[in-house]
C-alpha cells in the first residue's frame, strides 16, 4: 500500500501533464499557423502597418522567385509521361532511353552471336546494349511508320504480355482508325488463313492484311513474325540481346522486358504515325482545294 501511495502522486502528475499538453500544442499551432493578426485591428495605424507588411512580403517573394528553381512536375521526367505524353522522334534522346532502362540486356550466356554489333559490353554478367546504335534505328523505324501511315497504310501493334496491353491500346488510339492492336493473343492463321478465318467476303472487301506490324515482344510471337514474312509484310520489333535481330525487318535493340522501354519506343512510333496521318490529311485537303479551284475556273470559262 505504501508503494502504491508513493507512486500515486507521480501518476497523477503525469496525467495532469498529459491533459495539459494538447492545449499547449493547440495554442502553438494557432500562433504559428495563423495568417491574420493575433489581435483585431484597433486603429488606422494598425491597418497601415498590416498593408506595409503585405507589400514588403510580396516584394520579397517577387525578388527571390527569379532566383529559385523552375523544376516542376510537368517539365521533369515522370514515369507516366511515356505512356500518356510520349516524345516525338526528334525529341528522343539517349538520356530518355537510359532513364527507361533500355540499355539492360540479358545475361552474357544468353547473348545471341548476331546481336554482337549492338552490344556495348558486359557489366556484372549482364550484356549492356549500345544505345548509340539504338537511337538511329529508332528514328529510322519512326520514319517508316510515318511513311506508311502517310500513304494510307494500316498498322498493327502486337504486345501480348499483360503489362503491354495498355501500351499497344494507347498507341493505336493515338494514330487513329488506321491502327490496330493485339494485346491478348495472336490467333494463328490471321494472315496465312484469312479466307477461312474472316470469311471470303470480308477478306476480299476489307483490308485484312496490314501494311506494317510492330512487335514489342518478338520472341513470344514467333509464329506471327513467320506469317508476316510469308505475306511480305514489313515488321518493326524491340530486339533484346538474346534475340537474332534478323527476325524483323527493322530491329530496335533495347530491353524487351521493361514496360517503360516499351512505352517510350511505342510512344515515339505512334507520334510518328500521327504525324503521317496529319500529312496525309493536309495533302488531301490541298488536293480538294485545287480541284475546287479548277472546277470554278471551268465554270467561269463556260459562262463566258
């Protein structure tokens, strides 16, 4: 009992201190976070003092804002920008490829001998891809994409992994009605057995055979690449260090297992396709304008 009696004052003091602590914190919070004056204005001099403080504070903000950093969320690299706001072919850089992890290949033991011209070296047992050769090949593939869409060709993006479905869908939507995507599974015989697969009327009346096919994971779609080769359809593919670059017509040496790399490369190609669509629409518009001017000239000549 004596022990409890001796501890009781200490416990009571602790409880009192604990009860009084929130009031002190609340008082400090009110003092330091309040934007107004702690006391109401009582005279015109107080109002003048308040205005002077506001003007002085605004002058300090304007002075130091010119020397601060201009880095914001919009003008810096963000992982989601590659999917929703991709780079144009002229804006693609080595730093963007490095940030996306495009230089990481497979293990040295899995290196394909035909991939040697695109290999930079080996680091910690991992093959490093030479991005100095990746960037011009990416721009070449973008030029092919732009030319195909400009000539009213159709494009198919193929990415059959779950993490690539949104990538191919966004790329096809960005180009427009001339682009399609395959995100689930390439059905065997889509190109080589199209009469039985689509029907005779559909295969003859509609454009079932695409003019260009882009593969984001070529190794998982070897049968689709074989069908494109049989039908003489040009192909673009992301080729990793364990893949023979000759399986596609326009290889892009890069990491084919990185979703960010796929988003970057597919975004660049889709922007090039959209540029080709704009060029084709401008040509059609100028052609219609010339025809209308020619018809007006003919009508004026006939009335005279």
